[in-house]
């Protein structure tokens, strides 16, 4: 069994904000697999089902972004899973819209939700799928940007990117993370690499 967690913030004021890309991607997976993410379990909304022949728990933490790790840890304990069974879907302001990055591990991150997961689990040994949300230029600060409502064109990009992230998760489950990285990790420009 695998735990697939999309990180985001709960509430209508956070819908269609860049910081909720994780929720959008998990919803895309759930829709394809006909899994309903409606059951409250520990501190998350969850749905169980099968994707690519693998049993999965799809989850959206109800803790708010910066405390996501607590929900992830409790879900792993409840389902008797190791951290390595986890796939975390997050937004990434250091990557442009439309770019995905899959990683098997890594502690270095400016993403508070990911930091919370690493701190709560005591390890960075889990897969993460990062979805780019960087605009052409950041106005104000990053927090203000990732919590701002998306424009119509950004919503279209978000839906497409969430679908690609769902494709990536399906490939991870069926063929493994290495093949998914080869297919989905696109080469960034030197500027983007430096920011990472």
C-alpha cells in the first residue's frame, strides 16, 4: 500500500491558490481512479482504492500547510506504513508553471509544508512531486503570492499541471520512481538550477 498526500490549506479562501496545487493533483488522481476523498481519518480527508494495480490511500491534510507533517505521520501510523511508502505532492515557487520535479529524498526546501513532513517523520526518505507555480515575476513576497487567487490562465495551467502530476504518480506506482524521473523531470535553465 502507498500513501499519496497532496499538501494544501483547507477552506474556500484557499481554493485556486498556488499553494493548493497538492490538493488539485490528489483530486485529479481520485477522479481518474473513482476514489472518493471524503472520510475523515486522523487529521485528514482520505479515500482508499487502487491505482495501477496498487492499493493506495489518497489524503488531503486538514491541519493547514505548515502542520501537514502531523497528519502524514498519523496516517502512516494508522495504516502501519513506513515513510518510504509516501508520495507527497506540493507546489514549488522555484519552478515555472508547467514544470514538474520528482525527487526520492532531500532535506533542502523552502516549502514549509514539506519541512513539516520531514520534521514529523524524522526522515526525508520519501518521494515528492513538486509542481512549478512561479510567475514571470514575484510581486510582493512569496507567501502573499502562493496564497493569492489564480487568474483564469493560471487556473488552466494548474489543471493541466495537476493532471501531469497525476500521470507522474501513476508511473511511480506502476514502474517506479526512476522511470518517472526520466520521463517528467525536465532540464531547467542554469538560473532555475541555481535557485534550487
